[in-house]
């Protein structure tokens, strides 16, 4: 065993990071004055009078998310335009000064209540760039305002599973940009919502590097600490032009963030898992012209199985229309996606198979792989970095997906694996993979076999595998 590999597996997730990864798939709700103006980024000059969703149903949003297989929803409580979806005490640019419910509405409360009713988690997005507030760009005065609003959101709406920040930082009305006090923001979140992950421009969850749902073939969670240099990321994104902001090139877009070669010589390593985010439509806010441009089921399945199934989480945006409802086209696609997930991963064929392993420690044998509880696991002895796990059925079964998980309490270890099936009197390779981490979904064309073998070919140190699913 190389001492350098031992060092890599000493890095493990915090409890909040592990719980966040177990969320797997959750949604974004982009909703503000932009929904009524047709813009993607508001100017901050929009009148609250235009905000009047006459049929808003937060329960519909939560039900749609749950039906689609999501385990939580994040609301854009305030986007760059500065309009607040709750009656903030610190500005008149909010729902309290709109026609919605005669100024007595609170959409943050409506959605947080709806999420609890449906048994899914609730998260908040609060843009640090406020194009409406006159103090933006002033330094401490604006930071006080931002922290006051952050405290409102973190104390008035129950448990928050994530606080999602992007790095948008353009000029205010005074022509100045704000230098964000990230350290102060993080301290407030840790104090008021200690179990909430701080995502993207934060220390807990990183951006995958694009908004198209694309994923890396090898997604490592142990990366150099410089990957989480929030101030550098924010500085890179301090631009007024939307397209320039969206096309920024930061380290998150590198294809290899955590291989042995990349980590060699790095002084500080951290656990920093990836999130894959995209919208169900071309835009992040609703536009009627995009009603026929909702992503296909095939495309969403691909993103899901390569993000949730590629050691990342999946954040899918579903924007309500000006009436405050998710469009039927989006609802239908979400239902199809949820049905696909439920039907595909309902029955684990491993439960009916004889399962064996050529190398495992006593008490940590292959039978533990049937139990997906995060604790039970197959382990190999110290220094054993390869093994073969074989499943046999009395009759041939049809296989399309193989799911493999590591126990992240022992870090991410597997470097290389292969799946083989028994055909014509011999084992034939049908899938080659690299990292596993929280979960790898091996996507294959349907095949029929009575014997399947998962070969772990290389790992950083001895193996700790928590689950094997055949579907």
C-alpha cells in the first residue's frame, strides 16, 4: 500500500455532507418578478405591482417534485432582482407590497409548509447580488442587510437542508460591486442551521462546472482544498454581463479533480462532493415559448443515472408559470421520470441470487451487500485492493442496471472495476468503470444471464463496499 493512498482515504464527509448526498435528487423552484417580465435576470427596477400569481399552489409544486422522485425543493427566495418572496422587514421590494394575497402572502412559508406536508426537505436560495437595494456595493452596510435577510430565512421556516449560493456579483445602481463577506455568511448559517449544507459558493457541495447536466466519467469527492476557494470563484464571476457569468471558466470545469496524479503533492485535501444542476426547460424561469421545449424523458434519465449514479447529486429546476402553477408539460415529464425511477429500481434481483466473494473478512461477507442501510458492508483485509463478487441465479434473469455503493464513512476507495456476465460458457466483459463513491449506476443494454460477476480491479486501500443492486 502506498502511503499517499492511505492519506487520501483519511478524508471523509461530515454528517451534513453525508445526509446531503443521501438526498440524491432534489428540485429548484425559480420564481420571481422575472416570471412576469419574461427575463432571466431582472434589473431590480421592477415594480412589486406586477407580481400577482392568482392561482399559486405550493402544494402542487411539492407534490410534483415528490412524484418526480425528488427528496427536496430549493426556492429562489430572492434572485438578483432583489424581490423577496417573503415579507422581509428590511425592504419594501417584496410580496408584502405586491397584489398577491393583498400583500399578506409569504411564498417561502407556503412552500416550506407544503414540503413538510409531503415529507420532503426544504432549502433556500438567496442571491448575494441585489440589484434593487441602494446599499449594494457599500461594504459593511450591505452585508448587514444581507445577513438580516439570511437570518429571517434561517429562523422563520423550520429546518433547512441547504443554503444555495451562486457567485453572481455585478454592479449596483451606484456602479459599485460588493465584496461579499462569505466568512460572516457561513458563520450565520452554521449557527442557525448547523445541519444545512452550504452549496456551490460554499464549503460543503461544489458545482459540477456546467448547467447542462453533463457529468464527469470519474467524479471524485476528495479534491484539493483550492477547489473550494470561494473568494477566488466569486472574484472570477464578478461580471455584469449574464453570458460572461454563465460561461466563466473555473477549476470546477476541469475533467480530473481527484485522481492520484492530480492529488500528488497537494498539501491540503478536503471532502467536496459535486452537484449537477440543470433546468427542465432551456431557461431557469418560465417562458411560454418553451412549453414545447421541456427535456425529454430519455435526456432526464441520462442525467439522473449519470449524476445520482455517478457519485454526485442532481438538482433539477422546475419553474412555475405566472399563475403560480407548474405547467402540465413539466408535470407530465416529472411523472414519467418518477415512474421510471420507481419501476426500474423497485426489485433488486440480487435478493434472489446466490452471492459469493473470493476475498472478504469474516463477518463482512457478500450477504451484507443486499442491505442498503449505509452501515452493512463487505470488507477485505488490510492491503487487499481487489476482489471478485459473483451472483448466480437458478434461472436466467434480464439485467439492465447494476448499482454499486461504497461506505463513505471510510472515504472513496475504488479506482477501477469491471462487470462481466456468463455467456456461451465463459465470462464476458459488459461494462468498465472507474470511481464508485456514494453510488455508481452501471447503464447497460438489456442482457440475459444466470451468472454475473463484479470485479474490483484496483482501489486506493482495502475495500469497504456497502451495497450491490441488480435491476
